[in-house]
C-alpha cells in the first residue's frame, strides 16, 4: 500500500468491491488527477485495506464496510505518518474533485491547531410537511487531514477499538461521524471548508440547476468548495444519470454552479466552536 516516496504529502483511498461503478471510477480518477497536479504521492488500496483493522475487530459482531473503513482509514494514516510523510490526506472513493487547482492543504502549522482536521458538511433534506432544511454545519470524515503534529490520532484509533470491544454495534455511525461530532467540541479540532458532502436533494438540484435551492444551500454553507463527497451510501435515492449530470455541472464550471452564491471565498479552517453559533435554516 505504501508508494515510492516522492513527496511529503500522501493521498490515500480505498475501494473494496469486485466491480467499480462508472461514477465511482470518475471520482477516483478526479482524486488521482488532483494528486498528480500538486505532485502528491497517491495510493489506492483494494481488498487488503480491511486487514489493517486486525482479525479481532473484523470478526466481532456484524459490521458493514463503512464501519470497518472508519477504523482502517485512521490505521492507514498512522502507518503512513510513521513511514515519514509530513501529512496524510484521506479521500473516500465517492469524493469528486471538481476544482483540482484550488484544492490545497498547505496549512501553516500554527493555524492547524490540533494538527489535523476533517471535512465540513451542511446536509440538506426535508423535514415535516416536506419543508426543505439545511442542518447546522458539522464535521464529516469522507476527507481527513492528519499531520505529524496530530495530537489525537492514536486516541481516536484506541477509542474506536474500545467502543467496538465494549458496546453492541447498532450503526456504523457509532464508530464514524456520530462519534466524531460528539467529540469535536471537547477535542477542539477544526474543519476545512473546501471539501463538502452533498445530499441526494442537493445532487438533484445541481443536475437541474435549481438556482433557488443552490443559493439556499450556499447561504447555509458560506464557503467555496472544490471537492465533495457524493454519498455512495445514499445511492438508492439518486439515479445514476442524475448523479452524472450533477458531476458534469460541477466539473464544467469548477464548482461555480454553487460557489458563485457563497459569502466567503478561498480556503478556510473553521474553528470547532464557530459553527455551533449557527442555526438550522429552512427553505420557504
């Protein structure tokens, strides 16, 4: 899994499946292209990726691939930092990079206060009576950045193993974003603004160029995005041709279809307590 080292930054991905859907391959290709533009080292793992968790973890209970990945991505990150990389960036296989030139992670050490950060998400869905809502911004782990200064990486790995060994697993969220969001205030880690996560409703709005909904989302998110998680776990709610059309819209304008409506330009590290001040928005 370790590539020949030519950079101090490594991008890691994994896709454990017998077949790769065309839209997932397009996502993987976009990340590989982005890594090449910035001369980052790149590694794509396959079936062997899950072995990083160890047999005890894999054999305990019934875990879906997302639950296993929640640990494997952190173990892989630790291994590669130990191998000498200055920073390791994880991207889920369903992350699509649509502005590779502007997607940078060269944060000064004094700004990256905990030595690591996660992606930032504003989820758009429908509440009661079908009213659209944008949830308060939250951290997501479809994209992660860990540096040699990451103070909590080993703690996060140990905590996931502890929860798995001492609790009944009812959801992959227990070892993933549910855990992450519960810890953010206490661990005080930041989120980076330029890799989001798009819900099925937002993907359909992109495909249809629904300006009102895209403006509403941009108001809630605030920042420009240059890549986004397209949420393979919700693929049953999105037709593939709609997904492909949304990717076309994003790529053709380097994300301008959304970014032209935001209020903050550039790349930001958002403080852990900054988004806590915001309220849920509703689309009237």
